[in-house]
C-alpha cells in the first residue's frame, strides 16, 4: 500500500509499504479521508513527542475491510473512525480512572503508525462506528472528541460568558459545545473574516476580528466587546503565545482560562501571579482526549456540533507536502484533508 513515511523530522517520502494484516482482536480499515491539523505540523517538525520513523495522521474516517478473530465491535463494510490515543492501563492515573493523564500516553500518528496511508490496522477497542454520518462530518470525529474533552474540563456554570481565541476547526467545534453546554454568550475572536463568518453561521453570538501581531489592541477590542466586564471563560485555541499572554487579563474574577491550543514544548506564557491569586482565576489545560469519542459522535449525529463549510482543501497522498504547506501558509485554508 501507499503511505506517507517519515524517517526523521521534516524528512518524509510517499512510498509503498506492506499491507497490514489484522491479528486477533484487530480491525483493518480502508482509509476514506483523513484530516490534517496543526498537530501534524508540530509532528512534522519533531515536536509533540513524535517517534520516528513514523506514518503520521490521526483524524480518520474509513470502512472496515477485514476483522481478526474475536472482533465483535464492528462488522466488515461498516463506516468507522478511530480513537488514536492509547493509554498504558497500568500507571497510577489509569488505575484511578484518569487515562488521559496516563504517564505513558501514546498515539497513533505520533508514536505508532497513523492514518496517512491507504489502509490501517488497529485494535477493535479504538474503533467507533460512524455509520450513517456523511464522510465529511465523520472525518471530524477526533477533533470533535478533543473539543468534547475541553467542555468536560470547563464544567461550565449556567449563564457564563465565554471568549474563544481561534476560529480554526477545533476552536469552532469547542465554541459550539460551550454555547450548547450552558454558556449564556460565546464570542469568537480570530484574524480571518471567513472563519468568523463560519462561526456566525454556527450560531456563535459575537465575533471579533483581531490582529496576529497586536496584543494590546486585541486585548482592548475583546474587553470592549464584553462591555468592560471580561469573560467567565477564556479559551486559548490558537497555540500562539502572543494570544495566550493576554488571556488572564480578560478573565473575570473567579473565572477560568483554558489552554487548548498546541504550542511548542519550549514556549512559555506570561501572567501576573498576584492577579491569579487575588482574583482567584483558574488556569487549566485540555490535552487531546481518550474517553470522549462516543460523546463526540453523538453530538455530531444530533447536530449539536456542526461541521458544514469548514472543509476547504483536499489532497491526494502524493500531494501530502502541498497539504502541509497549504495548512501552514494559505490564508484561504480552513480544514485540509488527505484523500488516499
């Protein structure tokens, strides 16, 4: 089969590799399409604890092609997605029922072979049916699961106000869940107008166009949009520290800042600890997910999460490099897909 194979950071080729065969308890999936996300750019550069050599890709919709002995969760021909996150099951966190905090957490597409390929083999416990969902909706299952975990982390108080920095696919998914999860008002701030228009189409209450390089102006614009009150919830969903640095100042007394976007491991944010102390602000993180797939699929089926209009580009496996460059630098790109 054909696959994208890295031998080191920033060094990949499109090559033929052996077709995988399912063993006991395993499922072979024919890949229909795979989302490309900002995490894939981090992995391309060797970040995100990536292990090489590697087939990347972690946002899959596909069709069950073959099953190994003992498989009962899915049937041949069924449309599915795959949870790419694998916990050890043995550390203190796993045994206490907190697998997302697993000390040995690994992932398909970052530590194990992922989905930028024509076929994949995974354990059946990672496979979830998306039968009946349009493939352009089902391909958002993994990012929708990450957004669902973000909502779980926030524990929203009814009537809260929320500001989400970032109108990328995952930011818009989380903004929708915050709106339907108890917040009275949700504002999305981002530099790109067509992405903000998509947020409005999804029912977001207010949008603000901000600059990529003006933190002082961005803080002023977003604070004014709140009537000078600030927000009970401020979500940093861009991965840009220039945005993260202003989030605490926009958070109301007793409110919560959620670090949701992916930065490099060596980057830092700045805030005044006395401000956090005096105003009792909580700063929390939301890392991927591991138990939120079923909830995310239910939200996609119900329309609680909408994805229409987000996909802007599709590339063949042979054009993987062009897909990465489009995601990195094309201002017209929103969701980019690989279609083997």
